[in-house]
C-alpha cells in the first residue's frame, strides 16, 4: 500500500480510500463487491479509476493473453511479471496474485517463498490459491506469516485434468458436503475472502450465509457477497463464446478489429499519415 499518491499536488491518500485484505473482509454484509481480473498496467489503471476494489491477476492470463488451452502453463515468473505490471497501474484497489499451478504444492516453506515473492517483489497485497480443506494448513501457514490469502473452492481450473473438464461442482450430496467442509476449514485457516466458482446458486447462497468472510462468485449465482469476471470475457476480447455465467458489457474485440482495418485501409490508400501528422523541416521540433 502506498502512503501517498503520485498526483502533481502530492496529496496524501486517505487510508479509507485504499482497499486492503482487511477492508475486503469487513465488507461482509455491507455491500456487494464487483471484482475483475487484469494483466497489465493500462487495464489495471482503468479498472482502478472505475472504482473496482479487488483486481485479481488471474492465471487465466495463460489462456486470454498467452493463448494456451488451460491455466496450467502460467509459471511463477509469468505471474510475477504480470502482477508487477498490474500493481504499477493501481493506486487504490487491492491487487491479488493468483498462485499458479505447482507453486504451492511443494511444501509450506516453498509456498511461503513463492507467496512472499508476489508481495515483496511484485507489489501484490494478497494471494489466491485453489483448494479446500486439504489446503487449510498451507493457508494458515501463509496467514501466520503475514500473507493475506483469498481462498478458492468449487471448480478448480488447475485441476482440469483430474476433473475431466470445466464442470459445475457440488451437485451431489457428497460433493456439497465437501464444499461446506472446505468453506469452514478455510475460514478457520484465516482467509479474508472465498471465491466460489462453478457451483449451484442454492449451494453458493448457503455457503455465503455460513461463513463470516465475503464470498466472491464466478458462475455461482447472485447471492454471493461479490462477483468476479475475467476482463477479457467482460469486454468481448476472447475468440470463443463466453461461459454461461458471463455477461458481456462491451465489444472491444470488434472495436479494435475495425480500428485496425480502417488504419490498414488508410495506409494502403496513402491517407495516413497526412501533412498534419508529419514533421516539417524546421528547427522547432514540432
């Protein structure tokens, strides 16, 4: 968290204006949180200016930015790089770094080192990691050592191969019972919030009522304390139809494509650059 902003006036930013993990936790029951992902400074700045309180640097960038078929190709180096870019574009939002596949699987100390890298080197204010009750000890270890953790249960994209695809979770009595246990154990471990992904809306509502920390839904219905979407899905910048739970609020893909076509046509016809877009031979430097 920066103590002061970088505006020309150099005014001190009020602590109440900055979103922290603890402030997110205190939002339970006070209003719904609209959260989004970002992968670079330019988009992060726009989301921050729009008042988005939590910006996740999601490992979904392996798919939306890098062109892979799953999130598994996101590495620590890739995630640290993009997290640092996002943090440089943000002044108020809480930046949460998604811990990538295998970065929290090799023992608690290695996990702490990786999580600490996000906070120390990349400027994140918290990390997110996938997994329920079986990750509770890891989460507790991070929290005890000063790393705020956002939990993530339900559909776990990093387990796509063991799940057999991106399938809704919690539809059987046994699976729903496991998610209840997951939520309880992660809350006890100290998460400041809990992502619920790809679970029935009724179960998400039950879990939201059962825990004292905010739930943030993605494909989990309207009763969660907040919602999160991948920015590229939100603004129409993905090549495939979005998942059912996505609402597209803009068609930036068409906008960029049309702009590129118009530019290419102007270059081909000699209409760009014009005299006004060219430099003269004077010494003014204009």
